[in-house]
């Protein structure tokens, strides 16, 4: 995450603001695989701010990963 930290945070910020198309385009332009299955993406009605930003960060990290590669854990 540290190598692409700024890009992940930028992508997460776009998702947090509800700009899914722009986040997908940003991720693809920065070498990521983009938004695989971003349909239905959005904030849940009962979700608080911390849960929402955590989901945005997790999704942006996945979006910034190169296409066809899984993250090693």
C-alpha cells in the first residue's frame, strides 16, 4: 500500500464523494485494474462514517491493483 498510498487515498476520496465513474477512470489511468463489479456501489442507509470510509479504502485498494493479479496476504 505504501507504494501507491497517495493514489489509493485519492481513489478512496472519489468513492467517498460518490464519484464512482471518476474513481474507476482514475484507477485505470494509474495502472490499476479499475472497478470490477462496481455496480450497486454506494453507502448503506445505516452505515456510519467510519464504516463507509473503511469500505471506500478497501475498494480503492482493490481497484488500484493491476488487472489479473491477486493481492498477496
